[in-house]
C-alpha cells in the first residue's frame, strides 16, 4: 500500500471526535480523553505562536512518554504552515477529543486526530500526514468514509472509490487484539529499508485485492489472504503471524496494519473465541460488531 498497491479498507465503528469551544484568552487548551472518559493528555499552548506552556499526561499508561504534547505541537504548527490563518486569532480555544475505543488498540488514534485537525484548519489531511507521521493515508480515508473503499496511494491526492463489500461469510470472520500496540512508524521504516523493486509484488497484490472484493466463498477468501500473507512476508522478511504464534489454528489468519501487533483477522467458527482466549488473547470481536 505504501508504494501504491490497491487495498481494501473497511471503516470501523470506532472513532474520535474533536470538540472546539472559543475562549477569550489567547491560548489553546487541549484535553484528550479515553473511551472511559479519563484525561490522558492535557496541554496548553500560547497563541498565536503555539508555544507549549505546560503539559500533563498519564505517565503510567504512556510509559513515561513525554513527547505527546510535542507531537501535538508539531501537528498544529504544520497545519498552520499549510493554512497561515489557522489559530492566528486574538482569542483562543478549548479543545476536547474523545475516543470511542481503547487507545492501545491501534484503530486510528493518530489518523482520526490528523483528519479532524485538517478539517478544522481547512487543509488537505494527506499533506498534513506527509508532514508529520507519514504513511499510506488509508486510515485517513477510512475516517472520511462510512462505507468500504478501494484505496490507492498517490502522493497527497489518493484514489478513493466507494465499493460494495459485505461478504456472505462475515459470520466466520473475527478480529483478535494481540495485546500490544504496534508502532506504525517503525513498520514503515522497516518496509522502506527492505523493499526493492516491487512492481511484480504490487501487481500480485492488486489482483488479490480485486479477488477479495468479488469473493463469495470462505474457502477462496482463505486462499487469497494466505497468498497475501506470503507476499508481504517475503517483502518485509517477517514470518506470518500464523506461523509464528498460531500454527495449530484451524482457520486462516491475516495480519493487519504494521505486522506484529494490533489486530489480526481470523477466519473460523463458533470455536474461534475460545481458541484465542485459551492462548491469552481476550479481545475477540466478531466482524459485524467492529465494521460499519
């Protein structure tokens, strides 16, 4: 996907909102809340220069990560560069963000934030992504759509086509959280370091994506995602997660996002949840409960 392969993207029921309230003081007061309504980041910026005045965060949950406010500051400053009038008023704002899913799930905390800030600043979210986190941008496209899409990265103007994807076998699909948040930027870095000429691989992936969209059989779907895993595995030189950790699983497993963390997609049946829970993975979500 990072090099322009076609991909199927399906928006989830999870998201993040951005609530903006004008205030008289020339400050931007920022509060980020978890899905349990607990504040995990509070930052105050002086306007219009966006100087960071103070910041507090949940050090236990963030592992002492003191770069959260600095990262937010960078996003806001880059947004200001793309729209010089953004946050240049004499007054300020009280901003609140609310997640509807556990932050460590990796379902788009950063991408939904970028998309919301870009909407607020009236700028291209893909340009903002390029200036900050980098990546394919597919998750921003998901934040902007409520239906499945066919996504192709193309500079900061990706090709996005709404499609009909509602597999008859969705009752056999589950999402399993692997209990660790994967760093997308590390995954991107690894991919860029290892990739060579991917013309052949991209053509193969494009064909598989088209096949998945048209697929009406669970058996064929399993063959497609197996082949997809083999191509990505060879490219980034990491064993598929099924071979690493679930070699005895009776269904087929597909890694999602940056390999090695976050969620996997597992085909299976009514025994799927108990299999993964016995392995220590308690979050097993049926496809129809997570996908819009």
